[in-house]
């Protein structure tokens, strides 16, 4: 075969292969859930068209979601979009474009990551865009913020400003920290200048200690008395011996004794190790909330992943605050307050990137302060739930609880608004807002 002929054949093969590769790239979704970059500004008609909002179907506000059928947060958006489409038919256009199947739309709308939701007014003008999973209530709240009245019947969520029933328990039977019932055999008393505070256990004492601003442990522990498990008498906490065991859920059990011999005797029927106050303090303060720095047991906490490591949030709301304190994207694993079902949340740039299940909601426990203002009721009064039905059942068992249902996105947004100074005081006694 002559050389020119060979060159022609090789050239033809190169063109065919290059064409096949280009086609494959066009039809294969990117692994990073991104779409091709936007068209550069050149002043041409094509470039101008890519920057303008395409016409909408009718003179209605439009929510346009650009995603893909295999992207996890995109799939989570599907039921949200369907609910909005049905509930607001005739008042709101809800559209979805799969940018993996239609990459030109990704360029046209200048989408860099998916899912992206774009809010248009009735004239087709873009008002706002959001990247990542966006819950139904947050979408409706955003329309309201944008001044668009959809005149819908969207649920405002559960709000309880007054207790269904008063808490009739005597105050000396209620733990100052967790509001739980006090077992007389594990009661802890902290003496103050004007009053004494009663706690249900040594563990709640260490939560209390880690909630004090600038507290000196040595000074504070001199004020603490614990109950002798054997006699029921109050004894100085620093001189007691402690039988440190474990319950069926892996949480420590702590029994205090005035005499070490009594602890050894109890050890025969209740396995555990006998330790002194110094070691007890060390163990109890070894695990802290990554947001508010309060003492916590991992068994009670939310797992918070950030970077290549993880920590804990002492409550569901504090777990979201880790993103604000560290200024990092986080992943949270929390449990439904009623059933223990797992709820997973991922953040991206201070917003919710994904939520599993997408129906999950939050309870913001609140109370009125002396000035009549609503403030946080504390970490023990917060929770996440897979749906509103679970929250309602949880509240039914807590008739004295007050507060309101909010979205998990709102929990994160509230934490992201905090200044470094406010974060430093988060969950501290007298500072929790």
C-alpha cells in the first residue's frame, strides 16, 4: 500500500475514534454531579440567550429544579416537587429538567452543581437560586421572603405556646438540667448563694459544670454533695468512692458511697470498677459536644463528621451548629426522638445539601424568659423526627412541652447566623437564647 493511502486511512480512523469519544462524553453524566461550564460572554446572540431566563408556561411564579435522575439529593427533591405541583396547581409552576439528559439546559441556566432550584416571578425574572436539597417548608418560606404570595394552605407546622397540661411534679423531684425525675439514691446537690440546685445524677452534674462560663472545677466541686447509695445520706462528692458500671445500652452507671467497703460490697452484685472523684471527673468530661463543649455520652449524642474525623453533638440542634463553629461542611447522623430511626443530614456551604428521609423535621423547644421573650428551652428539649406524626406522638407524651416545629434547614440557618462570640456562649447557663 502506498504511503499517501496509509495516511488517509489512519486519518479517517482518528476522526472516527475522536467522534465516538465525544459522543460518549456527551451521553455520560459527570461523576461529580456537575454540568458543562456556562457559555462565555461574547456579545453574540447565542451567549445572550444563555444568560436570559427562558419563557415560562404561564403568568405564574415558577420553581425550576435542575437535577438528574441518579443524583441522590436530586432524587430526594422529587417528592417535594410533586407535593408542590399538586398543592399549588394553578398558582405555581413547578418544573424539572434533567441536565444529564439535557446538558444544554445546564449551560443555558448557568448551573454549576445539582440540584439547583431557580425561583422566577410571574414575568419570568429570576429572583433567587439555591444549590442542594431544599425542603418544602423552606421553599415556601423563601417565596414568602421574596414577596410572592402563593395563597396556599401550607402547613405552619405544630406550634405549642402554652402547655397542654401543667407539670405537677414537686420542684425538688425534677432535675435542674434534664427535667427528668430524680432518683433519691443518685441525687446530687449543688449549693449556691441563694438556692441549691438538685440534679438527678453525677452525669447531669458534669453537664451542669461544663455549662458554666469560666468555671473553676476545684471551686465548684467544693459545693457538690452526692447521695450515698447505701444510706441515702448526702456526702461530699470529692471524698466519695464511686462504683462505675455500664447499663444495657452502654451508658455508664454511677453509684456513690461514703465508705469504699460499701462500694466493694455492692460490686459483688453490680459489676463495675471502683474509682475516686478525680478519675470520675476525667471520664465524665472526656467527651464534649463539638458545638457547645458540654459533657456528653456518645450513646446519647448525634455523630458529626467533618473533614476526615468526627465528633459529637449533645443534641440535634447543637450537631448542626458544628458547621457554624468549625466553618466546615458536615455530615450528621441523628436519631428520631420517638423511634430512634436514623436521620442523615449533609451540609454544603452552610446550607442543607441532602436530608434523609426528606420528610424529616425538627422540634425547637422554647420557653418564655422573665421579659416574656421566647428563648431556647435547652438541649434536652430539642429533637429531630422522620415526620410530623412522630413528633406529635412525642409531644403527646410531654404535655408540658412548649415550642414549635421548624425545618432542619432552619435549624442550620439559625446556627449559621451566630457570631463567634455567640457561639462561645452557646448552651451556657444564662446565655442560651
